[in-house]
C-alpha cells in the first residue's frame, strides 16, 4: 500500500493507494468518528463494492444511502434527500459519511458532510480514475445549479481517501480515459519528468496495468496534494489545476453536457490552451505537438467537435467563474512542466485558437 499525506495542519489526511485494498478488515476504522456511518453511493457502484467496503469499516452501524446514477442527479434535491435519510435514520454530529463512487458521489456526499449538523466527518472511497487522481483530493464539495455546474458548495476536507485501483477494472473505457486526461494535466502543469514517464507508458496505461496505474495515481495525488497544501481555498496558486478547464467548460456548456465527458472536454481544452500559449509566444510548437500526441495516444479527443461555433465558445469563456474584471484568465503552459496564469492574452488570439481547433 502506498500512503501519501495531504499536509493541511489540523486538517491533514492520508491518501491510501493500492490494488485490492477495499475489503481489508478495519482499514477505515481509524478514520470513523462516532458509532454510526452512512455510506453514500449509487445504483451502479453500490452493488459492486458495498460488501467489501463494509468489511473495511469494522463493527460500526452502517446505513446505506443509494442514489440514482448520473451528473444530472448532482442537485440540491438529491442533496436534500441525503439529509432527509440522515435525519430519518437518526444520525447525529458524531456520524461519519463515506462516499463510495466517482466524483459525482464524492462531491455530493462531501457537501452533505460539510453541512449536516454544521459539518461531520467524511471519508472518500473514489472508484473512478478521475475521482482517484483529482476529485477526491482537496476538499472541494458541491452540487450543480440549473444555471451552472458546482455553483453551490463548500470546502470540506475528508479524513482519509482510499483509492483501490482494483475498482477501476469495471470502469467503462470512456470513463477510464477521461481520468487519464487529468493525469496528463499534472505532467503539463508540474512535472516534465512525469510527462515523459507517461509518454513511455502509453501501452501500459491503455491496458490498465495495475502497477503502472498505482504509481501514476500516486504521482498525480502527490502533485495535487502539494498544490492544495500551498493554497487550500484557491486564492492563487491552486488555479493552475484549471489548466485546460476554461476551454473545456465552454465546450461542455455548448454541447449541453451530453456529448463530451468532463475529462474529454479537458483533453481538448489542454490541447487548445497549449496551442493558444504557442500563438501567444509562450510555448514552442514542439511542446504543443507532444501534448497533442500524448492526449491522442491515450484515446482522448484532441479537436473541437465540428458543431461548435468558435465565437460562441469565446463568449461562453467570457462568462467563466475565472473571469476577473472582464479579462479572460487562462492557465497557459510556458514549457512542459510549468504553467502561468495570465490575463494578458488578446481575445483575438483566443478566437484564432478556437477557429483552428
Ligand atoms: N471536487 C473536485 O475537486 C472535483 C474535481 C474534478 C471533478 N469533480 C466532479 O466530479 C464529477 C465527475 O466525476 P467522475 O468522472 O468520477 O464521474 P461519475 O461520478 O459520474 O462516474 C462516472 C460513471 O462511472 C460509474 N462508476 C464509478 N465507479 C465505477 C466502477 N468502479 N465501475 C463501474 N462504473 C463505475 C458511475 O456510476 C458513473 O456512471 C463531476 O461532477 C465533477 O464536477 C470534482
């Protein structure tokens, strides 16, 4: 088992990574607060892993709250149903919420944990690659509003993250690849060495090689943990984790969140941001090509869907949460392994990028 620490003073917590960890007796017992646990999961993931999870929770009383599967259920209504279930089953301030599932379950259960009785203990058991390398670490929780994604939420750090790579075996191929997009992101924003390692492990990654995956998840979580430890509430540095995301959110919005998975939109967004950095004279063409090649070799899209109008995409980018004083703030690579947050890119440059993408 690999153990990493997210260093946040009194709110520090471990990330446990390994193949087949779930089911290890009492593995999660040290992170359970009182005598009651509520596992929040969905109809897809619950039947797959609930029994193993229970074995790792020891002898506490476990209630299960099973939600419908899908991003469209990441809403205030579903959140209210979780609170109703907790009240109905007489949970109190000493209870621990355990999220078993992908990022949707983690975000929603985390928000319930942040707010139920002003905040209760929370444990993340992520079962998608995207959640293992990204969503489960860092304490961002929340639900969507009809007018925007993640518009309602709170920072609430888990007590522990348990990432069992064996759970990824049942993940649909598209979902798996979507998680790889965030892995590539860490190489571009933080580590040229990690990026080069990924270039050398394309076949192993495409085959979900367990040993390679555990190492890649460890490195991804280590990078995210370091960024979060520096800037827990995204006052500055944490924004680099949004590399590719401003472009991605525009693509997701314009395709109605149905055509592209988030990771697929991020994949295209990272290529567009690299191309934009090149047009802005920040990044060399060879590095843009390396990013495009790695993204493509991992089975991810690298080009904008045909139906998207570039000027509509630019307009949507202008409405992003990250826009300050009307200027687009973009995370652009200056080389592989280092990015810069800038509001100095001309709109015309972004538009040309979108037209070429
Ligand atoms: N909090 C954060 O910092 C953060 C970061 C990135 C993304 N997110 C959020 O995460 C969400 C996306 O997460 P996601 O990509 O994990 O999607 P998801 O939670 O919808 O999971 C994808 C699909 O895979 C299924 N699934 C999960 N684990 C499985 C397994 N082991 N085997 C078979 N099927 C399985 C799910 O039921 C679902 O149908 C978005 O809502 C996004 O906003 C949050």
